[in-house]
């Protein structure tokens, strides 16, 4: 089992933890280039970071962790880099799925998936199937994901229901809409973390992050540690969230 974060866990107040943390894992390429390495080496290092952060999320009993692994825009990268990321994604799932399962993780994929190679799609389905009854951290891997794309797909599903006469347009509510998103049944994002100095949302979880707190760091993703992850969680615990209201 993944239980070696002892001192780190002692720093957090369990009552003030976010339920759902989302992470934009940015800076793999710049980290590698800065060391005279290929961008691919940055992605390999990024996978190691991801494993450590998931482990910490498990030890903290976070409800949901969502990571941005591949955006709908990432197809525009050079073929060699796209192929490398796909290969890394497959190897990661193949290698880690059993350990995730043993740690009660429940994996889910957000995004389109149909443009991935059939073997990768099969591996994704098998991983979901393997962990579907787990009750621990909901680990969402956003792959071929874009927030605008997800919202359009949800709107299309609702439009089809209207077309079939199952729903009238006036009855489309926030709840109905959320039920059609890839994150249906999961809590909204409380905390969004972005590494590597950029301060933008890059089409990630646009709906779910409506009231998210943001935490930015200059640290590139390959150097992001469980310690810094806990820094972000502790900082979140100090935020005054009003959700549009005023303090009573
Ligand atoms: C951002 O760095 C990272 C990505 C586009 C991919 C994230 C992928 C990983 C952490 C590894 C693979 C993930 C899985 C689930 C196997 P960047 O390339 O945009 O870096 P840059 O901004 O410095 O160029």
C-alpha cells in the first residue's frame, strides 16, 4: 500500500482539504530543454511526478484528483511527440493499473478517446473495468480533453433528448447539464493547480472550475513534489470561499 507520506500528512487539517483537486501538469518540455535533454525525457520525468502525487492523494483520502494528460489541442504537436506521449500513456496504464487497483483508486477518463489507437482504447476500458467497484480516490485522466468540447458534447446529448421529446428546453438545469459532462456524479473542482509559471486555464474543466481556487507555481511539473502539493492544499485551507455571497 502507498503509505509513506507520514510527516507530510500531519501538516494538513483534514476538515479543510479540497474534495476535488485538478492539476495542469505543465513544463515537462521546458524542464528537459533546460537540461539539454529531449522533451520526451521531460514527459518521462513527468510520469514519475504523477505517480508520487497520486500516491499522496491516496494517502490523504482526497475524493477526486483530475490531471490534464493530453488536450484536444495537443494533437497539433509534432507527430513524434504525439506518438511518444501515446506510448508513454499506454506503458503507464499497463504498468500502474494493478497498483492503483490495490490502492482502491477508481480511474476514469475524461475526453473523446475515439481517436486513440484501438489497443490504447482497450487498455483504457480494461483499466476502468478493473477499478470500477473501488471506493477510494476518483482519479480522472483527461485525455483528448477540452473543456469547450466537453460542454458541446453535453449540449448535443441534451439536444437529442429534447428531439426525442424526453425533455423540454425550459427544464434544462445546472443538474441536468452536469449529468451529461464527463465528470457526472463527481464534486466540482475546489482547487486547480498549474505548474511551470503559466497563469491560464487552457480549456481545462471550464464548467467544473466555476468556483475553483487557483494555485500557481513556477516549479516545472517534473520537479513538483508531494511537499509542494501539500503546500497548495494547506494554502487552500486558508482561503475564504464565498461562492458569490458575502461573509455572515
Ligand atoms: C505539459 O508539458 C505536459 C503535457 C502536455 C503532457 C502531460 C503528460 C505527462 C505528465 C506525462 C504523461 C501522462 C500520462 C497520464 C502518462 P509541456 O510539454 O507542455 O511542457 P512545456 O510547456 O514546457 O513545453
